[in-house]
């Protein structure tokens, strides 16, 4: 499902506004941590579609569910060791 060393993944699907917002947020925070983000379309993988259904977007950190529907920014920053952002 993921490449070796992949830490951040976003489960998404086409025509999902929340997924677009989550991808932008995750890309920004990932870049601050020096990490790329792997986007996975749940509709392209039967197992992912069964597991996550309409509960997208889902952020996976090290293969484990970290948050869904929105990116839990403070928690993700903490878990990645990224200093808190402005505001």
C-alpha cells in the first residue's frame, strides 16, 4: 500500500472538497517536517473503500489512522515534532 519510509498518507477520493483542503494542509505541514505526502484514492482500492467508505479524508501517520474529515493540525505538528504554527 505504501512505499518504504512513507510516513504521511491521505486517503481521498475524487470530487471531495474536504479532501482538497486536507491535502493542502497536509502538504504544508509535511513540507515543514521534510516529508512528502502519498495520496491514496479509496475508490481505487476495494479494501480501502470497505475500511473507510465515506469517512474521507483520512490522515495516516506511519500506517495508522491519525485523523479523519479534517487534519488535526496541533496533534500532527506535535507527533511530527514540528513547532506550532502562527496564531
